[in-house]
C-alpha cells in the first residue's frame, strides 16, 4: 500500500457472531464508502501496515454502520480489529463541487482577516452539528474558534493555503 490514506470510519466494536463490525462514520459519503463491493483499508496498531477489505454487506444501525467484509465469517476473525480505522486511498476520494473541499485541504491553511491581519493556522476541524468550527492556532499560541458560516468565512483558497475571514464582534 503506497500513498496517503483518508479516514472514513472507526471500528468501535463487533456485532453479533457472524464477523460484523460496528463502525462510526467519519465521512459525508456513507452510501459510497460502505456500499457493497467498495474497498476499504483497515489500519490498526496490531497490523504492520493497513490491509484492504471489500465490503460484503453494510447497513445503518442506531447512528452507526454495521459492516461485513468478504471472506469474513465469524467474530473470531474481526475481534482483533476493534479500535481500528477504516480508510480510503486518495484516488477513491469523490469529486467535489466548486467551492467545496476536504478537511485535509483546510488543515494547515493560514487564516487572515479581511484587513490582512494574520491570525494563525487551522490545526483541526470540529463537527458540531449545526456548522463546523475551525480551530486556529493563534500566533500567541492560544486557540481561536472560527465558525464555518458565510458571515465569517469569506474566501477559501486551497491552492494558496489561505482563508480570509470577517472578524465579527466577540469572535476573539
């Protein structure tokens, strides 16, 4: 396996005795990632490198997904993978619409105000439900929380690794 992997889910437990895994999705494309026949790379501390699996069956279940991989028949074959992550390769990433981007393209971007003042660099993205919140490591070392809403984020240039924001009152 060569190239970069992108996390699409976390294995949180087994399900039943037929080799199914309970997975918490970390992707916006569940219907694509967990579709029958799709390839996922399982990474786990017990493995020397990620291994590929093909999805044999998947279904939504109480806010998670239950997955079974081809060639897996019982719980003993998957018990060891609890706590692992499911990933896709870069060439498996879906094409996005204009003005859309993946998290990995945003993390590391510099953040500046519309006046040109540099605030810091995006270090992580939190999904809160209502809207994402971008955590910016400020030049002072303190974190700045930037809500990803139209009134605040004015421009995102992934090529230049630059995000321009409107500094609303009370944001800092």
